[in-house]
């Protein structure tokens, strides 16, 4: 299945389409960019595989999906430090390098799909932690991810399969 993200007139909002379904999405605070750099706040243009779903088992049941799935525990993080050998990789906490915690208090990572951006192999500084995750209620801009309402992300996960890709158009 192909999933398409296209921009709208608001650079921090987009439309995500799969099959006959089209839903709103939040994008990076800097909009969509053809070249991604660490910390720029842009959602990168490109075609990215849906790698794996992480979910908060302490807050919700496992979503229905055939994607590889891992429960989030308090000791899981994602390295976003370009000087680290673990850059743009899952890490165990505590971690000596700069990282994001996957067990976020705000709930936006209660469902988080890792997208295959800059991961084969990671190039330091070319962007990390590009995820498909839950949007805030007001669809606030992300740091470069694509974010959906919970009902929309759950429906997409139900339809998704290993090997599916998301294409972000500029």
C-alpha cells in the first residue's frame, strides 16, 4: 500500500491519503523540505518504509496491524545526537548521548511508527527520529514528523503491512 502526504496552504498541515481515505495531518514546524538536517523542524520529502510500530502498552491495547510491533517501556529512547554511533537508532536508557524518550508524558508517542528515513545507514546530521505518530488535539506542528488523529492512525495501522511506504511530496 502506498501512503501519500501532500502539503496544504498551511505549511505545517498536510493531507495524508491511503486507498480512498484522506485525512488531515500535522507536519514539521518548518513545513516540508527537500533536504533534511538535524534540528531544522522540517518534514523531509521522500519515500520511506514503515519500519516498526511502538506503542504504550501501559496506556492502550496493542493496535491491530501486521507491522512489526514493540511495546514501549520506560527505558526506550531514540538517539538524535549526530556525534553518537547510535545516531538515528533505538537506544536503551539511560543513554550518554542526546535522545528522545519514547515513553512521553504528552501521549503523542503512544502510537509511533518508525519511518525509514536516513537509516540505511544513518548519515550524521541528515535527520533522525522521523516518525508517524499521534497529533496533539490542535494538530500543533511537529519537529519533522507526520502526525495523525488517533482514530486515523489506528485505521491506517489496520490497513498497513510490512513493505508499505509513505511518500512525502513537497
